[in-house]
C-alpha cells in the first residue's frame, strides 16, 4: 500500500512500512523522483551543538483513519530515549 498526497505542489508518498528502502518518495515540479529511507528521528540543539536520537525506525503498518483521508504510522519508532 502506498499512502500519499498527490494533489500538492510536491507529491509525497509513504510506503505502508517505513522501515523499507525508498519508503518516502517525493516528486519535484520538474518530474524528478526523490526517494528517502528514514532511519531515525532525532533532535538537534543548535545552541549547544548536541543531538539525541529519539527513536530508530522499525517495521510498522500504516493505519487509515477516516476512510482514506488521514494515514498514520503507529508504533514506527523503537523505544524513545529522551
């Protein structure tokens, strides 16, 4: 299953499982397809120059909420480390 928002300036598509190569795809106005593989969510403090990994991406499933209007990747991160 591919989840996306095709009617925007830069269409974005997410694979159902974010823990796959090329799980995030963006098409530029020039038609170039950019693919990304998220590995974690992290926070960066510019004042101190430090960063912390909040959680690593793990196998997950997308859930459609409200028919086909909103998609959410539930439990897509490993244990948070704040």
